[in-house]
C-alpha cells in the first residue's frame, strides 16, 4: 500500500477544502504549508501584494513541519493560482525540499482561469512522475458540494487505484 501525502497552501480556504476532500478519499496524511508571517492581508490589497510576491519570485518563510517527505510514495500537491502560477509558499517549499522520483498528482484553485499553472508546476517538479492533474474554479464560491464530489471522484479514479 502506498504511503500518501496531500500537501497544500491555502489562502482563502479553497485549496484546503479540496485538499481535505482528496486526503479523506484516499486516506492520505495532510501537510498544510503555513507562512511564518502572513503579511498579505485579506482585503482588496491582497491581490496587489500577492501579485507583487509572484512577480518578484518571493520565497516567504514557512513554519516548520513534521513530515518526512521522502517517506511518502505519492504526493498530491495543491495551490491557489496567483497570476498564472503557484503561490510563493510553494516556491519556498520546492526550493527547500528535495522532491525527486515521486509519483505526483496536482490540483489547483483559480478565480478567472488557471493560466500556465500546469506548465510551471511541472517544471518545478521535474524529476518526478506527474500522474494526474485537476483544476477547480472558486469551489467555495460556487457549488462547493459539487466540487467536493468532483475532487473525490478524481481521487478515486486517479489515485486510489494506485494502492
């Protein structure tokens, strides 16, 4: 049986919502990446500051976590889409954590469109086998139960069968 870990960074809760549904479906451990200092805020300024972090390729400090990534066979990695790419917290995680030779599934949550998120995640995770990928448009703002079911079905069809 594969050892599975769902890793995500969430900003407004969408990525956590989907990540938790996937983890529950495939009986995976969860690693929620958290920033040491979340100085972006949650108001109208957040989009400007978030985009600035992306454009400047910022690597914000992450809180320490107690998961040994190398001990997992399957990593399911999730992120919100910011300016067509993954959140800066993932940039930090990728630069500080050696991930090679793993089976990886990707999920992302976006507001307008996913942009080039797939290409950018795949580039950051070179040396691994990407086995599945899915995107969700604002799951908490639309039909969240429909998106929960979509995430669970995707996990069953693409990830649960790996055991």
